[in-house]
C-alpha cells in the first residue's frame, strides 16, 4: 500500500468515527502497566500515534513527547485531545517508512499496534525505531500475536503482520530485552479494539 493509500485509508477510518475516537481516549493498558519505566522530563517518540491517546498520556506523565502519524484527520483529533487535557505534544504528519529519522535522539520510543506492514517493511520499521533510541534508552512495543486472528477483535487480518516471541527476540537481539510477554487480555479501546485479544509486550534497552 502506498503512502497516499495508507493516509487515505486511515483518514477514512478516523473520519467515520465522527466526534468519537476510534480507539478511545484512554492510553493503552500496556503503557499504564509499565509506567515505572517512564521518567518525567525524558524525551519520548510515539510512532503511528493515531488520535493521540498514548502521546497525550505520556505528556501527562511529564515526558517531552513527539508523535508521528500519517493521517491528518487523526492529527486534528489528537491536537484537540491535547488541548482538552492541557498538555503539549509535538504532532508531526509523517510516513514512518520514508521520513528521515533523527538518530539516537529519544529516551523512549513507543510503538503501540503498529502492525500495518509485512515482513520486508517491518524490517525497515524496526531498524528505524531502534535508530531513534538513545544509547541506554528504551523501546516499548505492543501488538497482536497470530492467535488474535481467532478473536477478530481488532488488528490486521494478515498473519505475517503479527508478532511472536521468537520474532521479537530475534529482531531485537542487539538490545537488552527487559520484558517480553505474550498473553491474552480483554481490551476496551474505543470501537477499534474491543473484546478478548491475544497480545504481546516488548520492553528493550539500547546498549549504552
């Protein structure tokens, strides 16, 4: 799918939600449950941030947050959410596969349900996520496992886009893996993610 196709498809989903937020306005439970890894005053990058639920929450924790998102419709909603919650986030419209990435800039890079690419593009995606993390900084990644296809409660329909523990362990072998957990949970994240779900968490540190 081209950049324009991605932008159009996601903008349609966010626009069709109307005044509601497709994935809700509460942060991912993954982020909330790993709050201990977040430091007030640290810099954070939220990748494919959508309508701002995660970047705004990170800003509320005192982090200096940059959020990347391809859809202008989602970005407008995210800015509205940030204004309503009285926090500042630097929102940037960008295709994360083609944009120039600043190397080793962020204390924390966050990717929540960014499984919109297949294996070839995912290799590029993961490489860029890792490049953006400062030495000693953290990468927080959260997504669906192949078992999610049995639930059908959100996420991609292509099994090759989904994560397994073995896949993530290999992809981030050059990082120190602090947590890698595969489990099932009941998600209530707007209408986009709702119901029993098969998910996986990765928290990894870039070597200093």
